[in-house]
C-alpha cells in the first residue's frame, strides 16, 4: 500500500479524532473562551474538512471540490448569526498550522517523501484559502441582505400611518431619516395615503433626531406629491436644527401650514 493511500485511510478512519485535535489545538493557540456548543459545531465542520483532504489524496485532483465551497457557505451562514466575522477569520492561521503539523507527522509515520508532502500541504493550503475567500464573500452577501431587511423593518416602524380621525391621518417620523427611509416612504406610503380617502395628512417631525442634509429636499418632494393628490398637508414638531437647515439650503417647506405640535394642528382642523 502506498504512503498516500495509507494516509488517506488513516484520515477516513480517524476523522473524528483529527477534527477534535484541530479544534483543541486552535483554541489553545488562541487562548479563547469558546462555548462547548460552538466547539462541537466546529468539530463537526472539521470532520467534513479532513474528509475533503482524504478525498483529495485518493483522487489526486488539484481542483477545489464543490462540496468544500458549499461547506464554506455554511460557515458564513453560521457566522452571520452573530455578525462577527473576525471570530472565524482569526482561526484560519492556527488551523493551517495545526493541519500542517498533522500532515507532517502522518508523512513521517507512513514514509511519505518530501516532494509528495510538499504537494499535499500546498493543496490543503489552497483549499483553506478558497474556503476563507468563499466564507468572507458569502458573509458579506448575507450581511448585506440582513442590513436591507433591518432597514426595511426600521423604515416600517419609523414611518407608520396613524389614522386619528375620519379623514385625517398622521405620519409620525421617528429616528434618523436617511435616503433609504425617504425612498421607502415615497414608494410605499404614498400609495397607501392615496387610497386612504383622507383630506388631511399631518407629518410630525417631533420624533426625528437626525435628517441627512440632502434628504430635506426629498421630504419636500414627498409633501408635494401628497398635495398634488388633493390632500392638505400639515407639518408639526419641526425642531430648530431642521428649520435652520431648510433656510440654509434655500428650501421652501411645501406643507400648506406648519404648527408647533400635533395637538394644535388637530385643533385647527376642528
């Protein structure tokens, strides 16, 4: 039996032990306090990875197995749950070192020559590099998708439509009004207001703590869109900073009338 086949057989027969050794050595080298459940999760992942190594030794193919890329995507999905990519990336170097030591010891045990060992280590390093690249790329994609979902949820919460009386709705703006929030209001709230059958819309700014400078004009355009639909628009709760910004930018507030607060605005309609 050739040394490579012997090493491959050993890996397949001892993959659980090898995976456990990798995890223990990596944890010791990083001096990290990792929960038991995460250690078990990592061991299961490395069982799959050492299996990839054993399969490569048998096949001799230098291409990266598709199953390894799928495995890396799974890593990204698990990391994206806590949002901390560094906890995974920091483990790659010690993992590389530990696996290199394991392969070197196996090469000595089964009389694998230096040339074959060098080729094996080189391919394993390629696998680790590809795995890391795939993990990072998919993490960034998942993080971007999660951010979009979070922005949408914040936009829904931060700009609700509140019916207060027949023919009157209040649009209370809350938090930080950024470009995404403005786009959401124009695309999603304007149609709802149009179909609500109201005569008055009161846009209340009292809950806003920040509006990006360039978005003041877009809010004005939103107001103009509502007015074009034949609905009277009132603005309330405009803070001094927002008032100063509109003046400095030379923006005329498009609301029909402006009141200090929501109570006075409602009383004016009566």
